[in-house]
C-alpha cells in the first residue's frame, strides 16, 4: 500500500507559524553596554557600504544627525560627506574636493534650513554648506588675530555654533587656539594658546556650545591635557572637567547629558552637573587604544578602539566613529 506523504493540515499550520515567528524576530544584537537609562545594545553589521566600496576609508571626522533622522558622517575618502538612513542604508554623498582632512562638523538649523559647518585642516578653512552640498561661504585663517604668519599654520579641527549665530573654531592641529567669530564671520577674539595651565590648550580638538544652563557656555575638549575646559561667551574661564577623561575628542549634547568620545578606547557620558554617569566600551587591550591601523579582524563587538565622534539620534540611540584606517562606525541601540 502506498504511503501518503502529503503534509497534514496541522503540519502546514505549524510550518506557517514557524516562518512567521522567524520573520518577526528582532535583529541580532551584540553585547549590552552601560547601566540604567544609559543602557545600550551593540548592533552588529549596522552600516551598509556605499555602492562599489568594501570599506568606508579612514574615519577621521565626525557624525551628525539631521532632522529626518539620517546619519551624516565624514571620511577621508570621497565623497567626504556620506549620508545613511537610520537602518544603515547608504543614501548618498557629496564633497569629493573635501576628501582627506574634513574633520569636525556641526549641523545647525537656521530659518528652517539645515546647514553643515565643518572644519578642514588640510584645506586650512572652515566651510558652511547646505545638506546637498551648496557652499554658502568659506573662511580661512583669522589673520587679524595676529597668531599666524602663514595660511598653512591654521589647521582647524572643530566648529561650534552658538544660539545667536556666532561661532567658535578650534585650531586643534595648528597653533592650539580657539577663535571666536560673530554671526557675520568677522573675527572677535582668541582663547588659549599652547600649554597646560588654566585656559591654555594642548590640542583643542573639539568645541561645543553647551545650552543646558541659563547662559550658553563654550566647552573645549582639551585632548592632550585630558580635560574639558568651560568658558563663558566672552572667553572667561569658568571651570575645568577632569579626572574622568582619557584624551577627549569632542562633545555632543542631548537634553541634560553630554557624550564625550575618549580617543583612548572608550565613550564617556556626563550628566547636567558634569558628573560621570557611565563609560561605554572600554577596550581592555591598551595596545589597541587610540591606534588608527587596527584591522577589522581585531575588532570586537562591545569594545571601541579610538572613539573620535559620538552622537545621539532623536530616539536616544548612540552612533560612535572610531578613528580607523579601514573605517569603523557603530550603532548602539538604546535599551528602554
């Protein structure tokens, strides 16, 4: 007698159930980092490469998030500015001329239009542009400051825009000054100069205008002095944040919190009183910290190598760029 091998109705229903369950499973998540409301899940394989590329190229720049939630980042390989959707899909890019040296960026909305301000240390300039790549203006070294004998001495690494439209530029790879400009880009004053004393800088790598308090403050990531210095809008020193930082590269803000990428292998989060909340992804191998040439086979989920930029999106997810020759940008999903 032949055997009936047709699937039963029950078997078919079971198969359908298993397929639906598989389709609705959440994406794979890596290690959990942090604690309390600052708990994050590492998202492996988040970023999809641009067409025709197997790597991003050297990630020695910054990440910002536009109002649509897109992730905009800079790399040393053109197009220098690349945009990705929140799920990691490549959206597009521009700025071939800005490859190799586009460093710090800030996204600012002015009269309903989003603009990128960015510093380029190899072109010795600061640039304001629209998100589609139209250049609004370019600003070279502030010769009126009396700090420069040549254009080449000006190697800016960061720009920070205040609520009134004035802005600050950090000459982090040049003469170790932070310059203040009015909203019309006219020169106002210079802060710092090289040194380790109060108000001096040793690689003022990143700047940010802190709007958490009653009055805005300028924060300077004084990288090689392992501290953040606080100034009022007239350049007076207000205080120093130190003792918990390891070569801070930049500062970004969301609500009462600051995120600080520490180049030596971790990310630090501070609260509204500038007290330590948590440190994420601390690399246990000191030989890998702040090393640009670490190859992908030595990367580990849950561990940073050389955090150079970090930013939250509107949902509280955290994106971190390692300074890495191959190119490394990771997403940490907020766990609620």
